[in-house]
C-alpha cells in the first residue's frame, strides 16, 4: 500500500515536502505516539488563511488611530472563537489588550452586566499584565477622564479600584433612567480612556445572536463613538440563528447604512476535503496521500464542520475504527466501517451522544459546569461538586481527553461554545 499508483500522488508528496519539509523529518515512534493517543496540533487553523488575513489586516489597521468592526458568522463548530484567538498572538507587539464578552442564551435580568463584567476582567488583566508603564499610562488616562466620578462605575466595574482611586460618588442621579444614563455616560468615558494609539484595544463580542436590545444599544453606542480610537471590534454570531427580521440583523443593517465605522464580514464555511486531509495528516503523522480516503469519508459524514471532524476522529479512535498499530508503527483504520457509521447531523445531537459516552460521575460534573457559565475553572468546580478535589480533577481530565471540554489559558470551556 506504500507504492505510488499515479504521477499525481508523487506530485502531492513532493509539494508537501516543499510546503512542510519537517513533516518528513520526525521520529516515527515518538511522533505517532505508540500509546495510541491522538495529538492535536496546537493553535493551528486549517482552511482559514483568507479569514485570518482579513482579521489581522483589520487589527493592524486600527493600531495607529483607526477603528474597525469585523463580524464573524458561521454555523456552530466552524471555529469562530478559534479564529478570533489568532488576534491574541499579535497583542503583545503593540501593548494591546483584549476585552472578551460572551452573551448567553439563558437570559439575565440585567443583560448589560455581561458587558460590564468583561471590562471588569480587563481591569484585572491590566494589573496582572506585568507592564508597569502601560498600567501607569492607563491610570493617568482614567484619572483624567473620570476623576471623582469613577465611583459611578464601582458597582459595574468593581476592579477599577485596582487601577485608580474610587471613592464615594459625588454625582447626583434622579430616577432609574437618569441613573442608567449616568452609568452609561461614564462607561463611555472609561472605554475612551483605555483605548488609544499607545494601547490599542480589541473588543470581542461572542454569541451576539443572544444579545438583547439593551445590550445591542450599548454596543452601538461604543461602535459609533468616534472618540474611541485604536479599537478593533469583533462580533461573532451563529448565522443559522439569525433571520432577516431578527434584531441583530436590523442592528447590523443600521450600522452598515450609517457608515460611521468601517466594517468587514467573515463567514466561516465548512472545510473542504483538502483542509480536512491536512488536519488528519498532522494528527496522525502520515502523508496526505494515505489519509486522503479517510478525509473524504469524514467529510461525507460531517459536512466538513471542524468541530464535527475533531469529535468524530476522537469517537473513531475510542471505538477502534481507527487504531494505532504497534507492528507497523502507524495508524490504521477500517474505511468501510467508517463509511457505514451513523453520525449526528447537528451540534446538539453530537454533544448529547458524546455526553452519553462518559461515566455518570463525569456527566454530573459537566452538568454543574454548564450551570456555571460559558467558562469555568477547576477550583470553582471543586467547591461546587461534592466528590472532592481529586475526583473532580479526574472527571475534568476525562472530559478534556474526550474533546468535549477545552482549556484556554487558565480557564476551561465547552468545545462547542
């Protein structure tokens, strides 16, 4: 099976040698991992070069004194959050900071609190960032912009006190509407102060399809304020959950018509067979010539949805449809068995089927995690779950190994979010 059967196969291997010569220069036993455990490439995106270029070009364009709003849409599992994370790798270059807000479907009495929480996290990150010069610069800007009125925001952004002095509020508010307007006024001044050429800002708004009208109003206030400079806004949403008459669709349409801020749009589609093949080749440390039939079978089962492909690969190794052969020191598979497999055709069914493969105790931990929110950490889970620190750690490790949960720096999140 190692012989070439056509000139095209020879050309494919020669091209891969040119594109990635190191792929042919690994220690086979070590790279293929003789324990039979999959090793997914870290921070690698497949089939998204154009989209990454659009996003990074928009970021580079705002660092001087620009403003830009990039929308990223796509079906669940197409990798919207992974794409946005590519911007993080550029942040240190320009002393930039990222503010990440994720809206939820559960609904809150005060949905705008999610926006305030995101900027509260920004304050914590700034203090922990380690750049004292940047902290001093932001501190001076905030002190000048807010003065004694910083106290107006202490209920919404409590961590502001780690940067500047926050005393008792001297501003007078009348009714509830006046109080809200006052908070938004000083919140706007806060964002104006933390953005600028010396310290660019990236504001990521995830799952915008779940933002209610009050949230969208505040977001529009930020987007249309020309005093907020050197800022890249990124809005992600699931396009299958947004109709033409949806409030988000109307919101985006109004922004485009107003033309106050430059806009770009990225629509993430499913991957083609070539991109899935490149992914499988890297995961299995095999030539793309050998993984091509497997890639085509997986695309036919998943439609090329990146998350579906990843989870299907994990599932196939768990049921031994794909296994590591110690004798040949390579991965092998039963292509006919894979082609005949039934696979969930949407994210909900896929996640449910994956959940059912875990032990009952793991499922219980994941249920508690889902109640915590879109991100959670091991310490919080240990406090909330009765099974104890060691058991919770073991259950989280099982969920990580199964691909249902992924790790982002110091936090954990569900892979489908």
